[in-house]
C-alpha cells in the first residue's frame, strides 16, 4: 500500500519539516539507503522480523527510518522523544532491538547508554555520503510484523503491541475510506510519533494516498494558528487537550487575528478529535470558532480505530459514533452476557483485521486480552443508543489514566515513587480535569515528614526515571491511604478525598 506504484507520486511533495520540502522520491531514496545498509550487515538478506528501534525528530529522517526498516524486513519500534534514559534502556532491551537508529539530537543519549543494551547504534548522518552497494529490496509480506508500539497496561511496565503489515494496511484502508483521504489532502502534523494517532491516523494515511504532511517540530498553539492561516490545509487531527489549547490561544488573540484564524480553519474539510473523551464544552466552543462539528472517534493501540462518527451523516455530541467498516463491536456485561438493548453499559469488545498480533514476548498477557471466541477486551465501558451510536462511560480499571491523550499506568508510577527513600506509601489517581482529561495526582504518605522532599523536588527526581507526561502534575500528602478489608488501596476513595 505504501510502496506500490510509489513512482506515480515521486514528484509530489510528501513532507515539509524544519529542513524544507521532501518529495516522495526523496523519501523513498533515503529509506532505500537505510534498508540497503541494514541488509548489508545480514549478507543482503531481509531482517526477518528483527526489531529496529529508532529515534528522530518529526522530520523526513523519521519516515526514512520507518520505511527503511520495513523495506529491510524489520519491525519498526519508534521511541518516544521524551523518554529519560531508563525508559529507553528498558525499551531497547525489552524489544531485543538489533539496531537503534538515531538522528544527531540523540547522540548524547546514545553515549550515556553505552554498555546498557545490545542494539547496534546507527547514526543516520552516515547516510549523507553512503552509496548502497546493491538493491536487495523486496516488499514485506502482509503477515510480517511491521510496527511495535509501547503501551501502558494494568500490570508492570509498558508492553510492546506488535502490528503486522496486514494490520496496518487494514487500519489505513479503513480510515482512508471512512474519512475520504485523497491525494490533494494537506495536513499539519502536531502529534507525537510513537503512538497510533500520530503514526497511523495522520502519517501513514497521508503517505498512503500521496497527500502532503507538514510536520510541526513541537506543538505550540499560537504557531499552529499561524500555520493554519499561512497554508491551505484540508485536514487536522488532534487530542482534546490540543483543541483546548487552541481555544485558549484564540481567546487571547486580537479581533483581527480571530477573524483570520476562524476563516482559515473554516476552509478545512475535516477536523478530528480522539485519544480521550472530547468534553461537550470543547466541542461547542470549537464549533463557534471554526464552524466545525469535530468528528470524534475511538481507538486503542491494540486495535487501531474502531468506532467513529461519520464523515457524512449525523455526528452526535458526546458519542464516538458507529463501528467503522470491517470492525465488529459488541458490549458485554459483567457476567459475560451480551448486551443487545440500548442504554445498558458493558465492556467494549472488538473483532477486526485491524487488531494487533500480540504483546511482544508476553503470550499470557496476549491470551488474557482476548475472549475465548476471539474478541479483544478493551477494558473501556460504553453504552449504545437506539441508533447504534456508542458513548464511552469510563474504564474497568481505575489504574489506567489518560492525560492529554497519553495513557499512563498508575501502577508504573507508584512503583517508581516507592523507590524514593522518603516515600512510605503512594497512590496515583486521575482527577477529572477540563484541559487534561485525567489530571494525574500522587497521594504520598511520607516516612518522615521533616525530611520529606517538596512536591517540585519529588517531581524532578521522578523525571529521571519516567517520561515527563507520566510524572504526576500534583503531589498531595496524606497520613494514611484508604484501604479495604484486604488491605488494598481504594482508589475511588483517594479521588474523593482530594476532590
Ligand atoms: C506534557 N506534559 C504533560 C503532558 N504533556 N503532562 C501530563 N500529560 C500530558 N499529556 C507536561 C510537560 O512534560 C511539562 O511538564 C508540562 O506538562 C507542560 O508542558 P507543555 O509544554 O505545556 O506541554 P506540551 O509539550 O505542549 O504537551 C501537551 C500536548 C501533549 C501537546 C497536549 O501532551 C501531546 O502531544 N499529547 C498527545 C498525545 C497523543 O498523541 N496521544 C495519542 C495516544 P513540566 O512542567 O514538569 O516540565 S492514544 C492513541 O494513539 C489511540 C490509538 C487513540 O485513540 O488515538
Ligand atoms: P492508547 O492505548 O494510548 O492507544 O489509548 C486507548 C484508550 O484511549 C482507549 O482504551 C480509551 O480509553 C481512550 N480513548 C481513545 N479515544 C477515545 C475517545 N474518543 N473518547 C474517550 N476515550 C478514548
């Protein structure tokens, strides 16, 4: 899908990044070089599913690393740009990465991690004057693993969700058809490139149809508005927190700017929101600003996009819409009963070709995430109205939080906090918040209140081990945590106490 007949769009601009414009031909050539290099070290044989971790700013280098890995038969493992050293080491070792491709900005990190992993480091600068000795490229087969995305769960550290080429092609095909992606589409990309939202929904869909993608190095609301005015974008996709930030910036703009901003977004053909619940208030204000009724959809790392409001047809506020073509969705009650009637809550379960193959190296966790009859258990709870539209109500687990569109495991954060010498007990919870969705808050019982660190000190300490977005925004102190008869912390009570 990405490479078939790519020659037909060679001359077209595929990407704009900080370095300038890149045609499809330029991307292809760069990817080709990387693939040749990777295969040279394997006697010109494909990598056969070896993992290639890679880290690059949102630039043509990122796409070249992704495509190059695929052309060499490897599994692409994008690494978050905000991970501190221990998270990167965990990922490289957990993925058993053969290679770690990096652009210049990550060389200090590479140096700091020397000796802590087995991956061979490839500094992408070498490709500036590299001439491939052969052209041993063959297109990957559909059943070959293509992409591994790390995602937090209810147990332990993040797991690598393995998606095959068939999964990705099916996900892209679903969205291209549902949202009518086309070659003349033009999108501003502001999302991180280690999650499905930024990788599949925006980047891969765009590249598959020959559209043009403008990368913004870092999300900044004012800059996004400026770009909207400067360029003729047709599409935009983001998480609710980003729409909230854009609203805030619009409200703090001059009268003339507001008119220009609203005019610019009004010309787009589609604006999509997802990854976390879109508050009705945000939907309403955005509608006034842009004349767009944001298209809300629902997805997950393991399943891609499953449910979406329609491009044409009725979009309902507060609803994530209807199952996408080729995706089967059902609701299941607590006793395992199938829910047929409207307005009754149950767990969302999904079956489709879009669904991931496995958690890397975790056959038991993989098996547990499916029912005996092959439906993926999302852990999300929803109801359906009489017209079949789904409304998400919450999650089965209070330990999975969504902050600014990022999934955070409360247990993973607690585990880190408990390593601090002054922390006796700790409970990490999500508090409802208009901007962030769940605001992550840690409630800590100190060993010794006199020597306890300040909230700021504890947060800075935690950033050595956790990506900054996982570090709780607030730290509260308690004398004890509410526990049930079994001694387990009752998270709902913790939330009640701090509200
Ligand atoms: C940044 N910070 C955060 C978050 N983002 N803290 C909690 N939650 C966050 N999401 C921290 C920063 O480290 C910093 O900490 C402080 O907040 C302020 O940073 P700021 O510069 O204001 O934030 P930002 O860098 O502008 O980031 C906000 C953001 C970003 C643009 C909304 O969070 C973002 O890109 N979110 C999108 C995530 C996403 O794409 N999720 C999709 C995965 P300090 O002050 O301590 O330094 S879900 C998915 O793929 C599924 C399939 C789906 O359905 O889509
Ligand atoms: P992730 O595993 O990071 O891909 O996050 C997937 C989770 O994000 C889902 O299981 C949902 O809990 C949540 N999610 C995604 N889209 C929406 C949405 N439109 N509304 C509410 N929650 C959402």
